[in-house]
């Protein structure tokens, strides 16, 4: 093949990706247009709150959601205050001014807004009451205001989140490679992958094939950047290694590509299959994240094995300027820090893995302290927002559930009995019949506690027990608090179902990749141990350092899926290289050489992924901040402890039996004596 022809194919691939990325890039900013953040839409159709929401259509001509205007003056409301509150022009059907019966210091108005898009109405309300009389505090709260504040909190996803993630990756790449050009090439790979992924997800969400929300949108951006950079680091490292042994850059890239395609494909496939296990979830929000994340990983994989090698081979050694890898130059990977780590593992393998396991078990011991039974909706914000401040004012002067009633539907013939049962439940402030339609009666129950609080969800559970016991009423309980309760219960169920499925899927991938049963079992055990230690440390910090009020039940599930799927990546990167070296050198030397050669690149990849996930913390949402810490800490733990010390030490101590039942487990392999290797484990 002529030099011109060799140059033409990578150039065409690069141009094709430039076109794809340019076309798909704008869709990253359009994803918010097809994003839904309504908790009711995420519940399965079998959930009681969903059934009530469906039946309520017989009572309502249009779907509306309440916003509550709450006003407070410490010295007591004045006539001017009442005139101001009652005279404003409001963007929806509004109640008259409702004074507090506890004191004369507060009053509220309930305004019904468009349930499909309440944010504009909330903004109008806040503008209408932006200039109250001096000394009067006026805030807009209620379900509509929470939705609006949540939308605003996610508003930085396609702006600041991307900028922070890209900046973090760029800084780390400059530090790793000391090159101004290489980070640009790697970042372009991630940007083009994100463009393609955004286009695909937009089309799927717009067609109703997947449910997209702000959380899955943020995770998509981070996953694409993190995964694309991880895969790039593996390919770049092997390409640089081959350039020292091969004068021709095209031959060097062919060797590097063939050597890395299997671990990169296995890594991407593991993550894709892991996140697709979320399809077994009963929550539509979790189901939606599965294909969204899988699409992002697939795009990162394609960019990393097509665009990136094409551009790297076009630049050749110049990509690494000013530290170009000259042909015949020594391999720096074989000396330095990772050579010393390999020496430590080789000298004291058993002591190394025993001490490492004990340290990880110390972290696991704190897992029972993790509070993951759910939090109030108002607690999901990490910054002060009007909906939360307004709820606090409302709860001081009115029953906490004012304006956000829990809805009980029952047969009209049982109305009196169901009303009596509802009124008698501890935690229900008052209950009244609010209409009848199609043989059903609607009862609105105002809860004593804020509608989004854990106390309110406990009240709803008692309420369900009470009305379900009314014979022949066929009563069902719905509304905002019931939706929150059903979401928490469904999340807990998902955790019990999905975690074993993820473990099985990842184990099968490792068996196919390593042609072994023992090695995959050990790798899975180490990753699960690492996850347990991560959750234990997270519990300590969440409770005693960050002061978080708790966690949603989905946080441990998402943490597990991402840590097992992503954490196993580094073991895949290590063990595929170890398997390659073992075929030539034997298990002990193959393990130590694999650790030495891959130590730097895998550590860099782990730091990049941890840093990109940490970028999620720039969004002021409790769930994302907790997930950012769990994944970032867990990835670093996997990279620096599990993959660097625990797995290699176990491999050296166990010897060739780790490859059972493959041929590598048999005596007489290259570099291996006929007898079982004796490890210096003392």
C-alpha cells in the first residue's frame, strides 16, 4: 500500500467524525427539551399512586399542579399586606386569601398552574410578588415551585457541567503526557462521542422510546467524557509503547489497536450490559437511564477505536511533542513507581492481600450507618431555594400538607366510612369530600406534616392501611406524598432485583474474556468488597462531615451499577495484559510485568474518571452530589488499592491455578516450571 493510500483512510475517518460531531453536537443543548422531571411519570402503572392519578382524570378536565403563595410578617399581617396579597394578578385559578388560624402572622393563596409545564407560571407568580411591603416575606412553594426549582437546578447540565468536566480532563491529561496537543485530540474524541450520543438519545426520547430526566442527562455527559478518556488513555499508552519498538507509525498503530481492542471492547461491553440491567427496574426513570447510559458508552467506544486511532496515526510521534517517543528508546513504564509496587507485591504477596482485605473490611463495617430509606423532596436541594424556604414558613403557620393534599378515591357508596377512616388516621389534619364522578368519591386529606417529609410518607402508609380495611370501598390513596412513598418502595425493590443480575452479567463477561472461572470469581469478589468499603466510608462522611439528611434508595443501586461496571474496567485492563504476558513468561512474572506496564495508564484513567464524576457535584442536587462522591471515591479505591495491590497479590499467591480451567493453568507453560510455583508469601 502506498504512503498516500495509508494516509487517506485515517483522514477520511477523521473527516467523517468531524461531520458527525458537528451535526450531533447541538443536540447536547437540546436534551432538556425532551427531559421530564415528574416523579409520577416514573412510577410503574401498577403503583397505587399511578392508579389514582389515572382515575383522577375523571374529576379533572385538565391536569393542574398547585403552587402556594405564602406570606409572613413577624409582627402580624396588616390590612395593606392583605390588600397586596389579594389584589395581585395571578397566572392561574387561585383561592382567596387564607389566613393562618394559629396566629395572624401568615396567609396563603393556592394557585393552580399548568401541570405539563408549571415553571413559567411559578416565575410569573414570583415576579408578581417580587416587591412586597417592607417587612412582609412572600415566597412561592408547593409542588409546582419544587418542579420549577428542580428544573432551574438542572439548567447548568449543558453548560457548566460540560465545562468543568472538560477542564478537569484537560488538566489531568496535560499533567500525564506533558503535551499540549495530545489532550486536545483526546478531548475531541470525547466531544464527538458526546455529540453522537446526544443526537441518538434526543431522537429516542423525542419518539417516546426512553424516559430522560435531568439526572440521567447529567450522568450521560459524565459517562461519555469519562469512558472516552479511559479508552483513549489505554490506546495512547500502547501506541506510545509500540512507537519505541517500531519505526513505522502505521505498523505501531496496527499493533496497538489489535492489542487494546479486546480490553476496550470488553470494558465497554461490561458497562453497557451493566447499565442495561436497569431495564429490570420498575421505575421508568431507572429504566430510561439504562439505554441512555448504554448509548453514551457505545458512542465513546466507537470514537475511541475509530476517530482516535485515525488522528493519532496522522500525527504520529508529533502527537506527543515535546516528549516524542523515539524509535529504540527505553520504556519508562518498566522502572520507577510501578516497578517498585510490583516488587513489593512479588516479595510479600500474601501479606499484601491480607492487609488490603482487612483495610477494606474496616470500611465495610460502617455500611449499616448508611441512611438510604429516602429523604424529603425539599432536602434534595443543596442550595437555598424559595420552594424549601416557603415550605418552612408554611409549616410554621399551617398544617404542613396545606396545598398538597393526599387524595383518597373510593366507591361513592362507601364515602362516609372512608371519610371517617381517613379523618381518624394519626397525622391527618383534616379531610373532606372534594367531588364525585363515575361512581367514585374523591376525598382530600390535608396532612399535618409537610407533604414531602418522611413523617408524611409514614402517615400515608397508615392512611392506606386504614382505608384499605373499609370493606367494599376499594379505596386507593394517591397524591404527591403517596407518589414519594411508592417511589421509595419501588427503588428498594429494584435494588434487591437488579444487583444480583448485574453481578451475574459481569461475571459471565469476565469468564468469556479471561477463559477462566477462578479469576472472574476473584475479580468479582474484590469489586464487591471495594463497593462495600466505599459505601461504608460514604456513610461516615455523609452523616458526620457533609451533614446530609439521608439518601434516596436509588443511590446505593446506582452506585453499585456504576462501580461494578466501571470498577471492573481496571481489572479488565490489567488482567488482559497479564494474560498476554503470562502466555510468554508464566503467571508470576506475567502478573508483575502486567502490573508494571499498566500501572501508570490505569491509574491515570481512574483519576480521570473520578475527576469527571466529581464534576456532577457542581449541580446543587443531593442525589448527584452523593453519586459523584461514591463513584469518584470507589473508582480511586479500585484503581489505587484493589487493582494495584489486592488483585496482583492474589494472582501471585494463587499462581497458575487462577487461570483454571484454561490451558494457562496447566504445568509446563512458557516461563513456568513443571511444579506449582511457590510464592514468597511470608
